[in-house]
């Protein structure tokens, strides 16, 4: 605590409207001990982040949390939390193809039985389960999808540990070398993952998806994968808008599509909304997109199967049972 009784976390909340990371909290506590509270206060108010926030806040039409703002109002949500976060919501107009999902469990079991991944990094493998981004069940199901469908092309929009999983899974299949392309504005992680295994069938493109010709993105055939892991934000010019309005309508029949962080029953976890302050909205856009839409069919929904068919899934994969992930797979008809 400072001499005035204000903690570093309180200072960050007041000045930057966020909490400090662990290293920031440690750093500023150290600075406070050596230079005093006034020095810390002046330095934070003089930093670019505070100046940018103060400038942007003056430009906002309404303050965050206002009913015209896309930022969530915690008090409004908490007053209705039982309804908003109910697990018994009816998904009207959405065919879950539940029996087909259950039938796919055998492919999950087959993949899980041969995957060599461990919780922490292992020599000779790019992927490990405990990575905080694309974890456990996400990985097992992605591997099962690759093994079951053997796509000739995999196009990942947004890259990282999912990319590591795809590359390692393909390596487990003798004679199988699909064309794999990664498009990401910040591809440093995937570049690191493939730098020692350069291959003509792997390409990395550093770009915002919105700057790529949609006709080029839609140049996939039936059975190929269009793998999206987005910013999860619907707003003017966002990647989510571009995917759903420009690319998906152009895809050919039979292309298999992935989307991440889609929870059953199409609502974000309460902790993400209230505790983590995530005002993501892609999940609501996806619900509107998929409802009464005969052009697409759900193939496998990780969080739905985790919640509604846990016994089958835990029998198929102890890894999936630990954390089912939040991928959803659907196909263009």
C-alpha cells in the first residue's frame, strides 16, 4: 500500500482503467519503495497509455457501460445474471446435429490414443497442452478432424499453438503433407515454430485478413479447412465482419470451418464478462448467423459435448475431459 492507502492495483484502475500485470505490479511497488508514491503517480499519468486513454475518452460518444456503448455494464448484467448465464437456454433455429457429433467421438478416441503431446513442452514437438490459448480438448478434436478428413489444404487465419498442433499432427501421418497456410498480422510465434522445419508446403503471410482479397481466401475445395481464430469483436472494419460477410459466403460447398471461443449455450462465461472485463461479442453474431441457416451444418462443438456428453468424451479422451476447449466446427453445404 502507498502512504495514502492506495494500492498499485487501485492506481492502475483509476488512471489506466485496467489492472496491472504481475510484473507491472512488482515493478511499480519497487519504484514506490525507492522513489515514493508521488513519483509513481506522476510517471503513470505522464505515460503514453494514460494520455491515449484520456484523449480517446474525450472522443467517446458515451462513456463505457452506457446503453449505447459496446462495453459491458457490469451492474446491468449482474442484475440479470441468472437469465443471461443460464445453461438451459433454448437455441431456437439451430440444429446441433447431436447424433452426428456423438458419432464423431470414435474419431476423437482414435486420435487421443496416438497423440504424443504432454502438458509441458517436449523435445521434438512444437505443441504442448498447457499453453493458455489452444488447450487440451481443442487440440484433441483438431487432431481428430485432420486425421478423419485429411484436408488437402489448411488455411489458418490467426496462428499460434493451433498451428503447432496442426503441424505436429500432420507429421504423425506418414506420407501426408497438406498445403498449410498461415495468415496473421503478428506471426512471430508460428515463425518460431516452423523456422527449424522449413517446408515448401508451409507458407506464412504477415497481414491483416481484411487486407487480403476474399476471392483468394475462398479458393478452397470440399474437405479443406478454413480455420478462424479471431479477435472476437464485431465492429466496423473488424476481422469478424470480414470473415462472415466477405469470405464465408464465397466458400465452396464442403469446406470445413473452425471458430474458437464459442461456448454452449452461446454465451461467454460469467467470469470472462465480469472478472476479466471482456466485452467480446462474436458469439452473439455467430448465433444470429447459424440460426435457421440451411447453408451450414454443425459438425462438432467442443463445449456442447463437454457439457452434454461428458461421459462419452471422458471415455474417449482423458485429455478432453480435463478441459474440453471451446472450438466449434461447421461445414458449408
